[in-house]
C-alpha cells in the first residue's frame, strides 16, 4: 500500500468521524446542553488557535523580511513553513466550523438574531476560504481573497462570538432562576 493511499484513508476516516460527532453527543443521557456548550467552546477555541497562528506567522514573516536581520535562510525557512501553517489553519477552522454548526443545530430552538448573524458570517468566511483554496480561476480567486481577507469580516466574527457568549450566558443564568 502506498503512503499517499494511507494518507487518503486517514483523511477520509477523520471526516467520517467528524460527521458522527453530533450522533455521539445525542447518545448522552440528559438534555445535551453541556455537550452542546462544549461544542460551542470547541468551535471558539479552534477558531482562535487557527486564526492567531496564521496571523502571528504572517507578522513574523513580514518582520523578518523587513528587518533583514537574519540571513536569507531565515526568510526561506519561513516561506517553506507557510504551507503547513496554512493547512493547520484550514484544518482547525474546519473542525471549529462543524463543531459550531453542530452546537447550533443542538440549540436551534433558542435561535436569536445574534446567533443567526454569527452563522451567516461563519458560513461566508468558510465558503470564501474553500473557494480561495480550491479554485483555479483568477477572477474568482481574487474575489474570494478580497472577501476572506477582510478585516471587517474578522472583526464582525469576533464581535458576534463575544455577543453570542454574553447573551447566552445571561440567558442561561436568567433561565435558572425562572
């Protein structure tokens, strides 16, 4: 068996495992709120690690090129590391997106406008990232890069996550007293 077929098998098995996470969660006894909340925190954690790692890497790359303190090998080492960092970013954001989606489906009856806005922004970001990664058309790639790289989209995403956590936390406290 070739190594590439083993890697393909591992990738497919990871995707299948992620698809069945909600089924395993619903198998838990009780109302499932704690598991849904855990999936929500997993989504937040994955998003933070995935995006901060890419931003920090890009900042380090710009600083090393601008300062030119190190030799040319330092810049080349960082360039060689871009693909693994990008793959890490894609993988963790995908896990976070599907964990957040599962979290939302489990708590769909408590849907509010902040949560719906969060889903829309996450989906736009995810779709533009997928198009950016897997398309070959120059114009479509340019448009996707414009959408995916918007600081406004990132700021909106962070703001909506914070608002979602705050409103759900207050909602949970109020519902415990009723």
